């Protein structure tokens, strides 16, 4: 009981010390002009998504070795990916690709890395089923921050 009271008192003292050291709140803007300046938001630039249909484009270069391949076609009508429907798998689940065929899903995507990484399954592993978590379609969007990454 004494320990609880002591602990509670210590917490109260700590909270009081923090409250005393905090800076006072700033005065709210006093004019409409100041409010407008404070809460105005610039219009973001328009982002144009990839517009080519599946099969109409070529493979895109990866930014670095081991990077997931970019999706070289539009995703319109292909997402959302659900448990019942994955149009990526419907198209890309081929054994061997011939010229002009979709890129086959790699064997690594058929392995359940958590439960049995040594076994190649018959279907895409659950953790790899939602393709657009790693694979993205490029857009016209400019980077949000500067970057000197060279690949």
C-alpha cells in the first residue's frame, strides 16, 4: 500500500514538473487574413497513372539489384486484390513464358517462408498473394523529398 502511494505521488510530481516546463500556448490568429494564411493548403500536382494495357508495354528497369519489378501496365480494373480474386495471379501464373507472354511468377513466391521455406507450393504463398505491396506501377508523381540514391 505504501509503495502504491509513493509511486502515485512520484507520478504526480513528475506530471506537475512537466506541466510547469511546457511553453505557453501561442495566441490564436486574430484576423481572417491570418487564419487563411495559417490553414491554406497548396493544391497537390495531378498524378497521371500508367495508362498502357497489359501486354502493350515492355519491362521496366529496376532501380537496384533485387528490387521488385515495376508493373509496366495500368492497374485499372485489376485492383483491389481480394482473397477471392487476384487478376495478377490469373494472368502471370504460367510455367514458362514465351515471347509476348506475361512474366511468370517466380518460384520464390510459391514458398511459405514462415512455415516451410524449403517446400515449393502449388499456389502463391499467402504472404506473397497481395502483389501491389511490393510491385508498383510508375506514375508521373515527382518525389516528395530530395534523393541522391543512384542504384
